[in-house]
């Protein structure tokens, strides 16, 4: 098989050492909260939840997020060096979370934050493992940074 064909078949995403350590720390901090969301999701008539990762430099992102989030949204500081936070938006569909993320981006930009990386993953059922959800969310964030998707919102549904 030629090298050219082999490149097409292999996934392009490879994590370096710092990304692997970052992913492990995210897994450590977010495993229990996502398990709790799964419990709530499995109850009768519960709506999906959305997991948002957002980071920005040159701004007090934590304070902005505290002011903008709803009482039912749960905020987590993930990584101080990257100024990265996670927000779990309970009973939220991807369209509502997308509008929320747009508002966050506008607010962060007006306060001087740049670059902003924002990803959101809608979880509609508990058929995926907690690890799968977190790995997908981590992969989305790392890919957004690697592809330099500044000041954009990347979103997916599972």
C-alpha cells in the first residue's frame, strides 16, 4: 500500500504529551459531573444536556461565565494555564446552547478576550459511555485549538 493511501486512512489527530496530560486532567475533573448528568438524563422526561468547553486569554473568563450562566448551569475551572472552563447546561438542546455560546463570545470579545476557543457537545441519551462523551469533548476542543478555530463555536450532538 502506498504511503499516500495510508495517510488517507489514518486519522490525523494525534495527541502530544501536553495534550494527553491535559486530557487526563479533564477526565479526572469531569467524570463524576457527567455521570450525575447521565443519572438525571435517564430519569423520565429529562431533556439533553450540553457540555461546553471555553477558553480565552486576556480576560477574567471565570467571572464573565459566572455572570452569564443560569443557576442550573454548572461551571468548572478545568485548566489555569489555558484559562479553560467547562459548563454543563442542564436540560438544554444544542440550539439553546449555541445561542448561549454566541452571547458568551460577544461578551468575552467586548471585554478584550482573544483568542476564544469554544466547543459544545449535546448529549441526548446515555447510550455512550461517560468516557466516550469526555473523549469526544476533549478531542473537539484540542482540534479547535490545533485548527486555529478562534472566536468560533464548534458543536456536535450525540
